[in-house]
């Protein structure tokens, strides 16, 4: 029944705007409570499967021009992206882009397949719009993901429209921007080799690459955020990427995803490495091992793992602001953590984010959340007199923008 309702919406979404909007919000009101009754991980698998098979609404309306932004030589029709973790194995890229995201990030993908941590490993804190997870990089591995992305890449390449612009319209192979998030295997003794293997196998399909060194669920991973370790890792991955054969548009940008649980020294170290290494960007942030109030009082808050969702917003945004200051606005930042509205996305942008990601809010709000966030963000920009997202990036730090 759920699948049929979603499939019907996927059809009407191609007809007219009023029908699309009405159906989308009504179906969300119906489907979300049903999903909430299911085990969190099982519900997640259903959602990924629905998107993979096209049983999701497809946004046909163009994004408001004010939301467009150029990053890394590519045009994003809007700055709202889906964070890594939802589509770990690149099963549903086209379906997820069709929801209206400006970009989708898959992964984290590990070199070898691994099951991750024992179940249950995902816990809903519904009252707080939060989730605690300790999945531990469950992944089908790069061979499976590369094959899947290769098939999708070929299909998208055939649909690619030619453009005389120096700025690519959409991603590497058609509309929509695709990021690939790389992880390491739990038992690996050479993290650098794991990330290099990911680069060699997956970078040809990526519009950007991410080194994930901040998941709290893989032992020792966050130690790679130290200045010496991060510098060595970034150089190794950059060298591996740059040694490959690339077309005129060059290799995909390389980003690092960092934790929100950072000391001042950690922030300074990461900023220094980002600037010295000419890193293409930072994603701020991953989940937190802290339990910000009021979520700390929830019975499930004491489950081991990283917390995401609303309670993470203030912490992750403060780290974003700190990193923008420390990098002088010279490094592209993606703001991630606790975004549930267009106003939240706008605050991330004013705090220094060029792009914004979400995940947990989608789990609670469903597909209707995406058009709503985009509409609210456009209203925020126009309300404050900004003609584009780019004009608003770092607006809270006028001296830096002068």
C-alpha cells in the first residue's frame, strides 16, 4: 500500500504543480506515521528501496534562480544536499536527486564489504527529532558500488545535454551533483591505503570526493583528524587522485568530513592542514558523541554512537563558524548537522557554508521537507536583500567578506 501510494505520487508529480504539492504533503502525513512504527533500520531500508525503484515523487519544477550557486566549476541548482549515510551503497542516486536535492552524497564506502556493528544500532529520539546510530561503516564495498555507479554513470552520460559554458551544467554525467564519501575498513591497519583504493575505484564517477575521518563508530578513526596524521593522509589521497588520467575538467574536488567534538587546537590543526594542502573543502560536521540538551534526558540518549538531528544544530553551526574564521573564508565549507528548515539552512550559509546537507530531518519529515526547505531558504535570501546564495555565504562575518 505504501509503495502504491508513493508510485501514484511519482506519476502525478509529472503533471501539474498544484497536484504535486498537494499529494506530496498529504502522502507525507500518511506514510511517515506508518514508517515510525517500524524498526528504524528496516524503515530506512524500505525508503532506500523505494527510491531505488522509482517509487518516490519526482520534482519537475525548476528551482528559484536565487538558489543557484557555482561551486568547483559546476552549477548547483540549489545548495541543499543529502548527506552521506542515507544511500550508503549508491542504490538510489537518481531517485534521490529527483526529490529536488541539489546534490546527493553516497557512502561511506569501504574497500572491502563489512557488516558494521551488531543490530540494533539505530535509535530514534522522536521527541527531539534526533537519532543515535552506531552503524560502523556497514558497506557492500567498492567493487559493488563501482559497478553500480558505472551503470548509472553510463545512463546519465547518454542524457547529458551539451553546453558551451565553462561552468558545467550539473554533474560529471548529467543533471545533479554526486559526491562519494570514502571510509576505511574496521580491521584495516593502513587507513591511507584504504582511502587510496577508494579513490582509484570510485573517483571517475564522483563530482567530488570526501575523506570521512570523523565517524565515532570506527575505532581510532577520529585520530586521523590530528595535524600530522591528517596532513599525511590528505597528501597521500591527493597524490593518488592527481596521478590518474583526467579529462580537461580535471580531477574531482577532495573534501574532508570532520567531527563537531573538536577542541580549539583541533580546529586550528584542521584549518592549517586545509589551507596548506589547498583542500577543496570541509564538511562540518559528522555526528556528535556528546548529548546536547534536551536530548540528554532521553532514555535512548545513553546508547553508544553518534547523535544527529535537531540537538546537533547549535554545536555543528558553532564549529562551522569557528572554521570559517580560521580559514578566512578561503575553503569551501559544507554545513551539516541539525538542519530541519529553510531558516536553519540560511543560518548555516550566513555562518560560512557554501552548501548545506541534511539527513535525519528527511527521515522524520519525508520527501515534502525538500521543497519546503528550498522555498523557505529562497524567502530568507530575498527578505534580506540577497540576490544569490553566494552573496549570503559568511554574511555574519562582514570584515572577512570585505
